[in-house]
C-alpha cells in the first residue's frame, strides 16, 4: 500500500483531519492533541507552499540550507551527477516572519505581506514552542493543557491560510474540485471555532 501526496495535498489533509478531530473532542478529550498538531501542520505547510520559489525548495528552507542549494544549482550545471543536498525546512516562527513581508510569495506577486500582527505572531510562536513541541516530543510527565484558546488560534490560522490561498501562488496547481473542497474545509473549521450565536431575539433597551 502507498500513500501518494505532496506539500499541497498535505495542507488539505491536515485541515480535514483537524475538522474531524474537532468533531470528536466532546467524546474524547485527547482529540484536542490532534486538533493542535493538525493545525500546526496545516499552517506550516501553507507557509512553505506560499514561500517556495520555482527553484524548490528555496524560499522555505533555512538560510544555511539555501546556500547549499544555490551551490548545488551552480555545480549541477557542470556536473549532472552532483548530489542534491538534504532539505531543511525553516521552523514555523521563521516561516511566519517571512510570509509577513511584501512580495513574500514564491513568484513575488503579492504587493502586501500576509497579515499576521505582532501579537498574533507572538501567540503562534508560543503555540509552536510550548504546545506543539511538547505534544510532539512528549516527556514522561503529567501535563494539563488549557484548550480554551485553541478556537481563537484556529480562527487566526484559518484566516492566514485563506489569505495565502487568495494570493494565488501556494496552491495554484490544484484541480477545481480540490479548490472547492479546500475552501469548504476552511469555512467549516471557521464555523466550528466561532463563538455560538446568541439564542432568542436581540435585547432592547
């Protein structure tokens, strides 16, 4: 058995898994772990797709790895048998700082950076450092995690991914049916994480 995927399908798959996990948190509180990990995966993957230039993987990798890939590009013109270097993707905080910049898309088409405020960046960096990393590299210990803020983070992440999608570079090769499903998943996640509407008629003074 084989799983065929790529960086674009991985973002979409992470979002779908996040939605499934959200629907399960009432029955299984441990589903919050997979909400968090799939959110992180989707956000990081979307940033990678947005930043990667036509000479992949340049744009989304570490600075030192970029030097290695540029050297390889030059060397491979003279030696077709030259071995490509390994790929080292930059961490999420670095990727977020890059997508905020003007012309951050791989084709440099966006006149404005992706909207991530300084406060949101701080929240997302903490989300990466203190929550995602702890869940991924779980130490033998008891741990209580407040999940009341996860829905607010979900709304921020959905908005960032939606804006990356609207720039048009990151997911440009998707089929129309996949585009429709992708947007619907974002909308469903947004609804899942939004506060409930008040019941009954509006209050009058």
